[in-house]
C-alpha cells in the first residue's frame, strides 16, 4: 500500500504539472490572439 505522504507528494506534483500546463496553454492562446490582433491592425 502506498504511504499517505508519498500519495500527497504525487498529488502536489500532479497539480503543479497541471498548473504549468494550463499556464503554457494560456500563454499560447494569448500569443494566437495577439497574432490575430496584429493581422487585423496591419
């Protein structure tokens, strides 16, 4: 059986990873929005 401390470590690592992934995808979305905005202006 997995010890509770190890389980908590896994969960916190996963949540950090998911947070990083959402930050990156949000950044990419913002980049695409900026590209669209630039093409509208130019």
